[in-house]
C-alpha cells in the first residue's frame, strides 16, 4: 500500500488471522529501510483496532512522520505461523496512481530472501541437453554470451542467445545474474527481449533468450550509416517506445535505457534488453560499468551512472522514475537519427552535467526532421512533470508514421512562398501533449534566418505573429 498520510486503513483482512507489517519511507533521497516486523491479529469481535465481523476486518496503522511517502507491506500468517513470501512491487512515487485490480505489476526479485524462489516463479527451467551452443558472440557482465539452438519437445528448434555465469562466482554474483532472468520472465511484449528459460540445476548457470540477429542498436546503426529511410528510423523508435510504455505500465523503471541496450532482429524489430543493471545503478557502487568514458558513466557517491543518458534529477538525487526513462529515451532518439553517434561527442562527463544544468540540449542531427527534434526536446524538459509519457510519445510517433509528409521538414529547410501557399510548413502538430499545436517555423526564427531579427518587435506590434499573416504583408 502507498500513502502520503501518517495513518492508513487496511481493509479486507481475514478474521482470526495474524498479519505481519513492515513500513518504510520514500523521500527525495530514495527509499529508507523497512521497519522491524510488527504483528496484529484479527478476530470477529468488536475491538478498537480490529474490524467487526468477517467482511469488515481492518486495521488502522498509525506512523509518525510528515511529508513522506509511506510504503506498507503486509504478509499473512496462518495460525500455524508458516510465513509466506514477502513480495513488494516496484514503487514510483512520481506517478502515484490507483491501478485497477488484475493489472500485472512488476515484482522486484531482490525482495525474495531466497533468489531461487524468484527464479523458479518467473522463469522456466530448461534441460541443458536441449541446448546446443554454436559460437561465442560477446562478453557479458558475468561471462560469455553465445549463440546456439534450443530444441524443446513438441516445438520447433529455435535460435537463442545463451548467457553463462563464469566459474568462481560469489553468492552475490549468482543472485545478480539470476535476477535478470527473474525480471525478464515477468515481461511479455513484442518489443521486450523474450526469456526462453534458465539452467540452474547444473553448471555453468545459463540464461536463455531469443536470438537477435543484428545485435545492439548502436553498433547496427553505425554499420549501416545513412542506409535507412526516415520512416524506417521512426519505426525503430516506435518499437522502443512501445516496449517502454509496457514497462512503465508495469511500474518498472529501466534506469539504463540507451541504444547499446536495445537489440535488433532480422526484421529490424527493436527490443529493450539488459535489465541486470537497473538495480546495480541504484544500489551497487562496485558492479556497474568497468570503463567510464567508453560507456559514458560517472562515478557518484551512490554508484556509477551513465551520465549522457541520465536525467538531471537522477544524477543529482538518484531519483529514477519513468520520467527519467523518458529523458533517456530522448537520447536514444538522438542516437538513432544520428546513426549511433556518441551523445555530446567528446565532452567529458563533468562538462555534460554543467551544460545540461545551464540549459544546453543536443542539437538536431543532420537531416533530422524538425518534429523529431522537437519531440527530443520535450523529453529533455528540466521539470519531470513537463515531459511526455511513453503513451503520448507512442501516439505522436504513430501520427508521424500515418502522415509521413510531416517528416520532410528538417532544420536546414527554409520556408518558401510556394510552401506557405500550399500549407506545407505552416503549422504541424509537434507537441505530444493532447490537442496542442505549435508553429514549426516561427516569425522570429524566419527573421533570424534571413538576418532581419531586429524587425521582430515591429512586426509583432503590427499584428504579424505567424508566417501565414506575413503572406498578406505588402510594401505599404
């Protein structure tokens, strides 16, 4: 349960049952520790803190503290005192919402005392004899990544990627390795990498996922620089946005969204991957990236953060939310349109942080449609509440795909009389907020482009506030 109040009614409890509660607080500094467990017992008799009768059992929990979000976790003890597992959903204090019953919510595998319980709940065990490893395709955080084939009885053979845990691992490394599978196993979406299963009953431990023929998106784009149409690029962006919308609806925050963590299959379908670092970035100062400038990470007191992809509030306060994922998505957009160019080029991390604080934002890549750059800028709003949701981003990209003419204008274009008369470039919906349209090319921008910005105030005073109104302007 979540509340900003110092007390909460817990309703719908079973009579004659012992309940154990934990409470913790969430502030701008992050989550606090859970309290020690404390117990309440319900019965069917009237009692000051216990409900009356079977259907009205409730508890009133009172907790000291003001101005914080209290997260209350309850675990049911049956009379024999056998404890069930504690499972706490991912909390997002930025997007407090009352979810409908039955909506699937992400469960953090790190809340399980026994990691094997989480892995067997969310992932299918695969017999190692059904896996045929063919070749090494890379190195992962915990060991080799190979390609191979998986044959499951009654199903056709499929190509898979196989992550293995290197020998000599610690208990913590084992838990971190399996947690990625516990996370992936909860997702089912065409733009999220699919978990096929795990191997935990023999060594080496393995995570089996679908095979993505074209590898990571950043390397793929650099290899095929300039070879795709704008519509194809927007299609890639749409797939990523669709996957992130799904994750946000499950209250899951990725924390490390970047083109390097997007995989591409043979049909150019992009899928969000690499969920193992989402917790590392927040909690573990030792196990994040091993190189700084190669990946754009920055060592902060709480761990390493991929500075070039991370929202200002997440860098400064470790405030990771869906809104900070939206900021990262804007950087991914820039990476895609620039064919895998490095964000902020050769600027060092401290210079990037300073530039962002001073209001600098990445300019439009070469030949980037203006509507796409405007969408990037929307994602990079300083205030979290001003950024679009992934649902709004997805709707915007769908509109662009249905109306490809809006993608023809780039930052290098200049409006001509013919364009203005035909309506091209007069006004295009570039805001992701509902029913809000802004001019693609303002009078001020047009005057600046022809070196006559000094006449801006004169024209505005005379009522010429749009390019359309300038069409009526005469020499008199």
